């Protein structure tokens, strides 16, 4: 019985450490541009463009008709949001790995009970 608990403890500790190390490697590869982050956002350039007549009301309307001015590049916004989501996901995995490893450590520690006479 005691050996089974020790095996389970080492298994949980190893799984937690593996999850933490794998998450750190994955986020390092993402931030060094070796691997692309999870693509959850894909905004178009027209999503962040304003009409020219709003920005330049002093110009005649025939000059600003159909003019779209992009305030922020959509590629920049997509990259920042995708990196943020990826970072939050990795933080969640690291948290889960620490909890799993903590359970393993608790199973490996000996339990001492001192009884009063």
C-alpha cells in the first residue's frame, strides 16, 4: 500500500514538472518566433479604419469619399491579442502543473502523528 502511494506521488510530481517545463518551452518558442501562437483573432484592416470624412471634415466630400484611414494596423492588434491569449493559456497550464506537482509532493512526504500520553 505504501509503495503504491509513493509511486502515485512520484507520477504526479513528474507529470506536474513535465507540464510546467513543457509550457515554459512552448511560450519561449512562441516569443522567439520559432512557433506561431494560437490564432484566435483575425481582424481585417477595415475593422479598424475610419472614414476620411470623419477625420478630415474641412476637405470637400468628393475628395474624402471612399477614403479609409487605418488607425492601428490589424496585424499588430491580431499579434498582440494572440500572444496575450497564448500567455494566459500557458499560465493556466503552469498553474495546473504546480497543483498536480503539489499533490505528488504531499503524497511523498511522510506523515508523523504524535499522540499525547
